[in-house]
C-alpha cells in the first residue's frame, strides 16, 4: 500500500473516480492500472483547526492500515474526512471505513 501524494493524482481521482459517502468520511476510488493500492487522505478546514485536521487524518491512516491487507490491488483511493470524524468513537470510525470499502467492492474477500 503506497501513499498518494501528488496534487495531480488527487485531482485525477476526484475528477475520474466514483465517490461513496458516509457521515464520517467520503471515499473516492479510481482504477490506477498498477499492481498496488495508493491511498490519499485529506481533511479540509471544515473539519476544524490544524489539530483537529491532523487528528482526523491520523485516525483515517490507522483505520486504513488495519484494512490494508484486504484491499484489492490496482486502485487509487482518496479518503476525505468530515467534521464528525474527529469526535467519533474508534469502533465507529473503523466500521464506517469498512462499510465504504465493502460498498465500493475494494475488499478482496468481497470480489465476485
């Protein structure tokens, strides 16, 4: 699992990818034609001050790390934090992310 860092890559995923939303996080996925998954995480100013935005990104990184071994290769994924994520209980955060990955069919066990 690699990190999506370049602005152009973020813009491409946001422009060409398909979004799935949850009250805590938005997931946008786009095929990348590569044998690995790249993850990008964003938290806008609506999430809160710098401390809150960094906390939201840390929580999403930890949650995706827990599910990283189950992700289907060949996708670029952008996770966008929403304001309630900062105060949400940890089990709710992991369930939200797992639910989005399941709905997007990005888990290896869910492929048909």
